[in-house]
C-alpha cells in the first residue's frame, strides 16, 4: 500500500494532478489564493512546470500562473495513478 505524502505544489511535474491539502502562507496570500480557487479538497492539474520561473496550473477549469514562492506555500497530495 502506497502512503500519501503531502508535498509543495511546486514539486509536481507537468501533467500530474493532485488535491490541495492546505495553504501555508501568510493571511494575505492565503486570502488571495483562496479567492483564485485554491482551497483544500480541490483537484489541481499541473499544466507547465519547467523547474524554473513561474508555473501554470489548472484549478476549477481556470489556468493560473503562480510564482515559485507562492507554489511552495500550497501543499498538495498527488493523485493516485
């Protein structure tokens, strides 16, 4: 049985999906991310992650670009293959 590990969103590779587990930033950034649809329990799809620069994710049928610092504060659980 594979254990579920919680990782930062920035660690997902392009094409992977995950479920948002928690937001671990300050109050203002958490509020902004929540407004954009990043809330616990929501599925997220990594559209582009080239290992440097901003990442692009799809959340609630909307593509959103995030900085790596922001992506480090969003904790996710990888979807089972």
